C-alpha cells in the first residue's frame, strides 16, 4: 500500500565493502521476470549509526502519515534493512527491482548506474564482485502493508567502484549521486561524465522487506 502524500526522498551516499551484490545483472532467483538489483554493504557501526540518525526523522514523519490515515489502529513496524554482524560491523541491505508491470499491463525496466573511481562509466564487461569497496547511492523508500506493517527499504540508484575485487556508468553524471573523483579503480575506456543525470523515474515497484531496528 502506498503511503498518503508519498514523496521521493533525497539520495543518500554510503561507503563500504560489498558482501553480496548483483550489479551487472539483476538476480532472478525470486523474481524471474524482472529480477532484483542488490548490494549488501558492510559498514562500520559508526557509519551505520549516522545512517540511522539520518533516516530516523524521515521514518517518523512517514509513519505519522500512516497513523493519521488509520486513526485508532495500531501500526506495527516491519523489519529494517540493517543486520548487525558478530565482528561489530553492520550489513546494510540495498536493493531495487529490475522492473515491473503497470496497471494497464505494460512493463518497464530499471537499471543501475555504475561508475569507476574517476566517475567514468563502467564498461559492461567489468564484473563487480563481493569484496569490492564502493560508494553506493540510494533513496529511502517508505511503505505500509496491513500484513507486514510500516517499513523502509533502501532503493539502489548508483554505484561507484573504488577498489575492485577480482574480476570490476551508464551515460549519466556521477556527480548527480554525490560521486566525485577518488583515488582507486579506474575503468579502461568510457567517457567522462558531463551530463546532469535526473534520478527521477517512474518508480512503480513496491519495496521489499529487509531486517533490523533503528
């Protein structure tokens, strides 16, 4: 169920190490038609806390909208996209559907912008594996389901590879996601990005549920 007066929130950028990722092609294990782009990012507990503090006021604002639309009803909270690890780090789960089907039956696809450390498009033959260090840009997406409750997912927008694990954007501007040039992996080939990317798209997909609490 969509949230009343739902708005698209600003892009957030997070730096970490990919543990599991499907960035060259969407994972179709649970969504055979369109697949799911994903990147589970390992970050320090300090980084995770900063992210939670950033999300908390947005979460409370959107939750209030749901409560206002459902007076007298107890709104339970669904699991959130954080998983604390035994070594003190936090796994942040970031994903996005590869496409969907509109109400009129037509379909659409969604892609992920990929860049190297210099902000150049990543060639299609460069494979991105778990263990790669990267910047990840995403938007918080708040949702409500009577069965699952109110929750937030982190919708993947773009990735900048800083250090490529054994082997690895698009024609949009890395700067639009907050990516600037960093020392690290530079792809062979690709043009410097000089176009301004508009991250607006017809996000008609429904968010999926992930884990942990603020």
